[in-house]
C-alpha cells in the first residue's frame, strides 16, 4: 500500500535525485529507440551459406 503525503515530505536532495533518475531514464529510452532495429529487418529470411557450401 502506498503511503499518502510522501511527496511533500521529500527532501530537496531526494527531489534532485528523483529528477536526475527520471532524466537518465529518458536518455536511456531515447537512445534505445534510436538504436532499435525494426522487426521487419530482423525477421527477414537470409540464406544460410554454410548449409549451401556443404551441398556442392
């Protein structure tokens, strides 16, 4: 159960830490989105050359 009234009793240092954590979280999410590979690219069939090499 969450306690009511936690936010107003938060110290200034705790508020700064919370803001820094949120900013870091947003940066990580933005970086992950920028590096994301669309599912269409990773599910595309690619011939396995190792298998074909043994068949010649």
